[in-house]
């Protein structure tokens, strides 16, 4: 006798996505409850929906940057943003919130970026930063101010303010 097994695939929606942190999303992917592409799609959907108001993400990549493909990696398949400052990925813009460095594409990954990749993170874009990270407000001239997603009349502050606003949104 033969047996047919039908798998019902769980399709992740944005409402489900926001209930999990990175480790939770990695666990769903590892357990094959969702695909990494679904988590990335949810992150991109959230970006399209919220970023026009928050202005924290300055670039969404057409294709997420590769991460460790091993399901043993702690953040296997989890969508991720890199702060547009000292951390950089090979060939990806790293403009540091400045008009002076527009178009800069470093030829190699920093050690930290290499470690993020090894952890399995899938980088989907770049988050804004104040010019060279020096200003305590996240309001670079080149990309415009980032906003606090809980009160758009306020900015998130600090050189990682846009990254924090992206997570909070």
C-alpha cells in the first residue's frame, strides 16, 4: 500500500511576524513552520508600509545579502538591517549619513558583517544614521530625519536611532 502525505504550509503574515524576535523567527524557519523567504517578505512588507512615515530605512536591497545557509546558525534566515556607518558589506553602499561619502562601496565585509552573515542573518537593507554618527539626533541632511514610530513628531535620537525606529515600527 502507498501513503500520500500532504503538508499544509503555514504562510506567515505581518501580524504573525511582529509577534516574534529574531530567535523566534529563526526557530520557525528551523522547524519548517515558515520559509526564510516568508520572513523576508514580511520584513519587506513592513518596510513598505511604515518607512514612508518613519524614514528609518534608506535602502532596501533587491536581493537580501547571503547569510550562513546552515540551519544550525542561530539566526538562520532572519531578516536584518545594517546601520549605514562603520559596519559594511562588500560592494554595498556605505555612505555614513553624509553627502561627502555618497556612492562609497567598500570592497570587503567588515569583521562584524562577516559575523552577522555567519550567524545566518539575511541583510535586507540599510538603516539611516546621522552624518558620521556624530550627532545625537537621527536627522542627517542627506537622508532626512528619522521619526519615532510611536510619535511621528519626535525623532528616535542617537546614531542608532533609525535602527531602533525600524525595530519599534
